[in-house]
C-alpha cells in the first residue's frame, strides 16, 4: 500500500531535472496557471492498471470539477514544453495510486486485493479543495519514494 502522505495526483511528470532549472519551471508554470480559479475534487471510483484481471497497480479516480482539472493539466503540459520538456502523448487519466504489487505476487492475491478495493465503489469519497499545485522532487528508495516540495504555486483566478 502507498503511505497516505505519499498519495498524490500527478499533473505532469518532468523526469530528471537539474536544480538550476527549478526557478524557470516555477516561473513558467506560475505565469501559465495564475489566472485559473481554485476548484473542488473528491475521491472517485476504484480501478487497476493494466486491468482488474491482472492488476499491478491499484488506484482511485477523482470526481468533481473535472473541466477545471483538465484545464489545469493542459496548462501543466504546455508551460514546461516552452522550456523543452516533452508533451505527454497519452490522454490524462487522473487517479491516485493507492497500492502496487511487488514482483512475484501471485495473481489470485492481486485479484483478491483488487476485489476488496472494488467493494468500496459507491461509498462517498472524501473531498479536497485545490487552491495550489506543488512542484515535487521524488527520490526513489527501496521502501518507496520520498517526496519533497520544491515550490507551491497558487491558483489565483476568481470563480464566478
């Protein structure tokens, strides 16, 4: 299972960046998203990658102000592209990873775990107010990733 403090919604994965690139990334993203308004999301339905018949990753989706989330993610693709970062080819699939299976976990165990997650479908999801995004640094360790916030960028637009 993913530690609760490590659960996050990735808008744009930048890969390896140099520390001296941080300021230009933050400036570009800030200019791109500053006029976007805050919005609300909530936990959505469960899922598995690549599928529920052979799960390797368990996740929950997000519901709520999805057009606002899509607009934010679109800006997150565009701003770093002006700095030479490659745009993602795949469509955005907003989700929160809640579990990953270790190599060698038997398929019946993976399916049972996915079924347990799917049994929670339909329960009301927790809500969250999105008023900023964070540029995060991930360091992969044997027992999981450690995340460090490098910058927080507010959404400052007005809602109608």
